[in-house]
């Protein structure tokens, strides 16, 4: 019903219509409903990524939020980790098409994750979960990050508190503030003949 109404209003976005025709409730917190009612993050905060750390284990956090409610995450012990290049190298757009609900893939060489990604919804007065997935409090303004697994289905990954226009706090195992890093403008490319006039 929601998909039909949105399509009748002129929307032809395949990802939006497929989501609306899929399972689940479409209430406040659903990324499509949030887009319709204007509760999405400001567009300027989606033209970049969030970086935090060092955490208690001396690693750095990198989180990218996409306008359609998709997220991608990686952590690294290198504070100068090139997160945009990493997203390009893992072909995050292909992952988004193949796993629209998210996916986490362990590093085949062991030790950590090749990638982690999923869906986020922005929620007011959202439940705060501990490491055992028990509700231990409330978050006034939250991004709830979920992912999907072949064995377990949909699941909560982390709660993220929106602390300000360019600050997020990744809760759960990290409890670390991440600040917004805008995308760098693309470098001008030299002409195919080596540049020049």
C-alpha cells in the first residue's frame, strides 16, 4: 500500500519501492518513512564519513552513512586509513545491490572483518542495548544500525547516538565519539595524452 502511494506520487526508485513492498512495518524509524516526513540526516552530513578513535583498544572507527539508509563500517589501527579508497576497493555499491539489508564478511586471512554494512534508521527515544542485547536505557536521538546474516537473519549491530550536527557516538563495544569528515573533492585528471593544453 505504501509502495503504491509513493509510486503514484511520482517515485520510481527501485530500492525504495522494493523496500516498501518487503516485510516489516513502515512507521517512523523506517528509512523510507523518515525520508518522506523529512527526518533524515542533513544531506551535508552524508557527503563524507565519520571517524573516531583511538578507542580503548587503540583502533580507529570509520562509518559511512548513505541517503537511502545504508551504512558501511570498518575499523583500523592506522589513524590515516583511507576509508574512501577502502570503500571503493571492496566495491561497496555492488555489496549494497547484492545485500540490500546488509552483510558482514569476516576477513578470509583471519583477524577481523573484510567489511560490515547494513541499514540504519533514525529514532527518537530509542532503546539502548548492552552487549547481551538487553535494554538498559534510552537514547534521545539515535541511529540504530542493523545488519543481516545468512544464519541469524536481521540483527542489531550497534546503537549510535546523534550528539550534534557533525558528531556521533558509537555505543556498544566502542563507546567512542566520531566526527564528520567531508569528502575530498576529486583530483583533477590529466588529459589522456599526459596533460597540457
